[in-house]
């Protein structure tokens, strides 16, 4: 007698007919595997294209720069950055700073993230094609979803599940970024597939691989791995209990030990890494960065933002994340969720048939999965059990994340609006699997219905027409779900492109580690290394928000990016480097690339002498009646009488004795406004007043360092044109004559060091 569940009729295997049937089956299986492979590759190519086309300067989630910086560090064999005197000017976003005598320069920095995902990205950096890693991870996820879904249902459903995964905006957009969510899911899916193989084939090899993958996932994202693995852990405990009762407990126990040991080994490696970088095996780097950024309820805080995270807020946040996932960010938007609900219902019906023995129709072909192919006293991992595990993954992801305030923070800062509820990325797996099951089940019912009521040709026409209309509706729903986040990210990319344009035109290099930006300045002579001072609208962070402007791990690349944060820091950076300095700035308010800004890159000079002579020529704003000039240093100032004219040229000088205007009579204040020893800032203010008291002030701020009888001056000054105030922000920055200003506004300036 043939084995129960065999796909080959119970006939003599020596008959040629049987051989041909077996060969046909192999061809069918091969075709389905090939179809799954093609779909996975298409999904991978689509994600690669999005990474190149939609995110050439990365998304506005600046964590991408953290992972890429860490990837570059790993390529150089570094777990720490050693910036020395540059520490305050080059601290990357989400890096912990430690002062320690054992580090070169007394300072070391390390990332708040583990090294697993950066190591994966480093593979792409090593060959200069990091975007291909994103595509490969997406393709692997699609292929693994196919395999896992086929294990629950069948290969046709698996093929559709892989395709459905590629319709989820959350999957596409998040997979196209250098973030950890898609790689962590790949590791989790690999664990799940190997777990199934280990149980159904009684394979210790698959068990070891499964344990290694879940351990590696824990090293990458501990909480994410635990939530994904939790349903499998529950199943393993249930299986062990039933195995002991059925008399096969010892072989099953050995297999789960084979899973547990490598998993625990990676847990130990994670703790060892913690000990190396934080000094405490139980202190994770992200906790070292922000001690209140953890799991659980109570006060939670990171970088000045803190809340009391209550269970009610956790439930509310999880419900909102669920709403977003099932209505817009999941496969085919809300339509895919409907299909998934149908798929769960059909799966429950299948389970009921298995329990009652009714209308099995061969769907129990894998109901028994015994050791070495032998029938077992109990079903260790049936299709129904695996389906229950997938449902458990969905529940575990949402319930577990109710204890984590990160989703609330992502909703607050708008990142989830752009990339989806990425903390719930693993929930896409059951949505795709059950969505495919629902669609396949409905199609099969439709096919049976049509063949029962029409001729064969008519039935094919009916099925084709219904499927065509359904595909058009599904395509429309999918495009509608993806349209808004795509457009919002496209807007930000266009604004980022305009922001970085002067830096690209300068031809220093490709923006460091930015894989999608073509080589600029090819063939230009650029023998000296550049130093670029940049603004910090989000605080004293490098690569936040300008994450494309990242430094090499040794701070020795063709260009060094440093935070422009006052005279003392600027001179420290200049003294610590031997580079050609530039100032990168912009006119406008930084709104996370929602609104464009007018950027400017200015070549700087350091003038050193006992006296620096400066000349500033200014246009008169339209409608001005009076004008005043003053120079400031610290809390002291001097004011000068200036008659109205068509334009004004202010001659002023800076010496170790102070700063003064030399071509207009002094009206108030000292002959020279003194400047302190060391680094400080000196300002020239020219204020125009109109008929109704409205003012326009030109403000030029110069970084000065006084040492003995000499001064050093960074020139040209930072110039701003302020309305109704004498001190204003970047929204009034002077970025050259091409900027938009009030009629009559113009600036020309020059300085020389006295001989």
C-alpha cells in the first residue's frame, strides 16, 4: 500500500506510466519554484529601483546614516570611532560618546545599534553597490514568504504570497532604505523556514541553522526576534509535551536542543558585544545612548523628548498602527486585509474538516509528519499548526509592541507617515500568507462554481473576466495605498537634491557612502582635501538631518564634514585638520525637506595678522529713510553716524585691541570695541529704517581668535538680512545675489590681512 498522503497513485512504481507521472510532477514543481524565483527577483529589482530612484539621498529617517557609518567602520575593522579633538564637531547621529584614557585622543564613539545589519550592508559597500543588498534582502524575504506559505498551504498559494508581499507599501518603502527592519525579517523568516524543515524532516542540520538564524536575529534586533520567535517557542513546548506522552520525546527533545544551543550562543555573543562597547553585558548600546528608551511602561525619554508611557497609550498606539497596516500599508491596502480575513476563515474551515474528517479532498497530504517519514502518534507540525503559528506571529508583534513606545514616537515625528509602521514589519508575513490563501480559495470556489454551471469554454471565460476585473480593482486599491507615501517621499527627495546641489557641483567626491548619487566632478583637479562646515538645525549632530554628509570612519576622507557651532569649535577644527575650508549653509527654515531651501557653499579663508581690514558694501532696501551702523563683541558695542545714500560702504578693521568702523564718525561706545582672548565672534550691523518704523538689518558675524598681538579671522562672515529684528536665523541667510530678497538688498564684502 502507498504511504498516506502520497501524491502518486498506489501502483507498481516499475510501470512506465508511473515514471512519466512522477516526471510530470517534478516538472510542475520546478515550474512553480521557477515562478517563485522570478517573482522574488522582480520584487528585489523593484526595491533596488526605489532605493536608487526614490531615495538617492536616503529617506528622512536619519538612522540610515547610522547603519551606513557603522558598516564603513566594520569594513575597516572598527567598533569605535576615535575623533580626538574633533569630537564635538563630528559626532554622528545616534552615537554614544565616551571619554576614556585608553582611546586615542581620549574619546571614543560607538553606535546605539548592533553590528549585524551594518555587517550585511558592509558587503555591498565593499563592492561599491550597497543598494543591491537592499534588493537582495527584499528578494530573499519574498522567496522565504513563498516557502513558508507553501508549507502552510501549497506552492500556488506561496507564489501568490510572494507577489502580495511586493504590493505592500510598508515592505517596498522600508526595504528600500538602509534600516534594520527588512534584514531582521529575513533572518526571522529564515529561522521559520528552517524550523519547519527541522520538524518535518527530523533534521538536526536544519535545527542548527534555525537556531543560528534566530540567534543572529536577536543580535540584530533583540525585541523583534523575541516577538517573532515567541509563537514558535510556544509550539515547541507543546510539541515536546505531546512527544513525551507519545513515546518519541527524546528525539524531539534533541532536535529542539539543536535549535536552542546556537540560539543561546548568539545571545551570549550579543552580551559579549555589549560588554565590549558599553562595559556591561546586560547594558545594550541603545540603553547607553538613552537610558529611558526601553521596553515597558512608565517614563520614557530620548534626546529631550519624554512622556509617561501608560498601558492605555500603548493600546491606543497599537490600535493606530494596526489601522494603518490593515487599511493602507499592508499588501494591496485594505483589499489585502479582506483577503487575509477570508484566508484565515478558510484555514479555520480546513482545520475543522481535519478535526471532523469531513470533505478532506486530499488537503491532509501533510497531516502526518513523522520522524524520518514515519507516522507519528501525534501531529507535531501540521499545516494547521503552522497556520496557527503565523496567526500567533501577527498577534505577538502587535501585543508585544504595545509595550514599546517607539511606535508612539514614530507617529509623533512623522516617520511612520512616510515609511509605514515599520516596527510591525514582521506582521506583513501572515498578512501576505493568509491574503494569498484567501485569494486562491475564492478563485478555486469560483472555478468550481463556473464549471458546475457552464461549459468548459464558458467557464474559462467567466473565470477570466472575474479575475481581470478583480485584478484591475486590486491594482487601483494598491496604487491608491502607495500613492500618498510615494509622493510625500518624492517631494522630500527633490528638496534634498536641491539642498545638496552646491556640494555635488563642487566635485569634492560622491557624498560619502551614498550609493545612488552619480560621480560628480570627474576629471576636476582637486588636490587638497576639503573641510565643510554645515548647519545643525536638529542640534549638535553630524549627519542629522544631512545624513548624506557622512565622514569616513578615520575622518581622513576627501572631505570632512564638521558642525558649524561657534568660533571656538570652528578654530579647533581648523587647527586639527589641514584642509581647505568651506561653509555650507542655506536660506530658509529647515522643515525636514518638506519645504525647499536655497543652499550655498562658500570658500573660506583664514586671515592672520596684527590687523585685518574689511570692506562691506550694502544696497539700500527700498523704502528706507535712515540708517545706523554698529559693531558688537560680546556685550559691548559702538555705534556710528551714517548719512543716507544710494548704497553704503563700511570700512572696518579687527585688531588685537578690538574692532571699529574707520570711515564713519563714532556716535556712541568706545573707540574700539574690545574682543576677548581666545575665540569669539564679532558682528557688524547695518540697520535701515522705513517710513513706518519697519527695519531691515544686515548682520555679518565673523569668527575671530585673538592671541597676543595677532588675530585670526575666518572670512567671509556669515551674512543675514533680517526684517524687524537685528538677529535672525537661516530663513534670512544671504546666499549670494541669486537669492530672493527685498528690492534693493545687495551685499559685497572683502577683507585683507595687513602686511
